[in-house]
C-alpha cells in the first residue's frame, strides 16, 4: 500500500499533467480555427478546378495525344504511396488511422503482385511504418520547421512526385491523408493523383458542352495537370492540418478529464489512508494511557 507521501506526490504529478494537457487543448483549439478556415476556404477552389479538368479530360477521352499525367504509362505495376501524417504526436488516433489504411493498401497491392514505393510527409507516420516497410521508403518530406502551410510547400512535394514520374520511377501515385469533418471525426482518405482520376458525370460532363477551348484541350491539360497535382496535394495538406488539430484537441480534452478523475480517486485514497493513520495513532495513545 502506498504511503501518504507517495500518494501526495502522485496527486501533485497528475495535477501538473492536467495543467499541461489543458494548455495543449487550448492551443489546439486556437490552431484548429485557423486550420479549419483554411481547409474550408480551399475546398471550393479545389473542387471547381477538378471539375474543369474533368470536363477537359472527358473531351480528350482516349486520344493518343493525351498528356501522360492523364493517360498514364499504360501500366499500374509500380505504385507510389504518398503518406501524409503529423510531425508531432499527442493527437489520439490521427496518425494510426492513416497508417492502418496504408497497411491495408500495401497488403492488397502486394497480394496483386504490384511493386510498392512509399514517400512520407511527416515523421510520425514514417516512424510507425519503418518497422515493416523500411525497404519501401524512397523519400521523406520534413515539414517540422513550417509554421504555416502554404501553396509553396505543396508545390515542392508536387515537383518531387512529378520528377519521379517523368523519370519512370512509378506508374500510379496515391496520396493518403485525413479529411476533416469535425473535431471528433476525421476520415482517412486515399486519393489517386497520377494518372489523374475524375468523376466524369454530372457537372463535369456538362463542362464539355458549355465551353470551347483555345488552345485545344490537350495543350491546356498539359499545362493544368501539373498544377492540378499541386492543388490536390495542397488541399490534402490543409485537410490534414485541420484534422490533426481537431484530433489533438479531442485527445487533450479526454486526457484532461481522465486526469481530473484520477485526482479525485487519489484524493479519496489519500484521505482514507490519512484517516486510518490518525485512527491507529489514537488507538495507540488510548492503549498506552490505559496501560498506565
């Protein structure tokens, strides 16, 4: 049974931890608001941009002159997985949910006889995957020094991916990230970016009947598709940033609540132990007095 001193020290330790988790929760809440606004502001542009590209892609169809970023290499043997996770921990299951999706995809691709390569963005996901897939790693992007994500960060990643595609290092590229829905809900998402994949129904299909393009669609796509890759990566980075702060805020709130409950239990245990010590001392005093 722990002594009164041990219980008191443990109570003080848990109180200190609660102060830290509460402070981290407040910081995450402040960052979440900015990250959520950025993610939501970027969605209309990304969606409209993809709609325009989808319309152009539908008009080009299976033309032999279609850009390689749209037509692909004619094979899907070599798969590049671009995995976006956080640079810091203490964000609940945020990173684990992405890693779980990646593990499932890698298993499926390997079972189908495909070659898998991994490019990581954020060290936490890399740390979790290193044990099983270290031999698949081909690169890493460190964003630990970036205070606020910008389009330039997405362009750097896009240039790296496009350079590898032009060099023939892979056939298909897919990005993995968490799409932000709410503070308590982040959806692990896998999105193919090379070759470009679009939903060619509804509004996207209507684009081809409303506009004539000058120069021709192939020339426009050749210029816009690399920007589309960067736009999709930037959108994923923004969604991931908002999801990370939402997950961290939720995790720190739970930690703060758990610390409060632990303090209450330890305080009750401390008071009972203290009362038992006092009772034993009174019994010894009374017994000594009677012996005299």
